[in-house]
C-alpha cells in the first residue's frame, strides 16, 4: 500500500511540474477567450498550480534556494 501511494505521489509531482504552466495560462484563456463553462475542479487545479508557481518563484528569486545538492548543482550549471 505504501509503494502505491509513493507512486501516485511521484506521478502527481511530475504531472504538476510539467502541466502547471499550461493550466495557469490555458484555463483563463478557455474561460474568457473561448467562453467555456466554469468548472470547479479546474478552478481548484488552477489555484493549486498558482500556488506551485508562486512557491517556485519565491524559492528561485527571493530565497535563492535550489532543489539539488551543492555538488550536483555545480556540475550541471557549468
């Protein structure tokens, strides 16, 4: 059971890592540009993606933290 939960968690992380940009830009475009009907689930996903993007901006530009260790970051950034 724990293994299944870890796989779901990992899939969720990958999903939102790549999809958050499309949801942040695409959902308002669909709502206001193409007159889609409001959807509560997509609204919740949009707010969640906005929170993830805000967290990324705060970590990168304000706190200047990275998600990798010191050695591995220095090798990748060269």
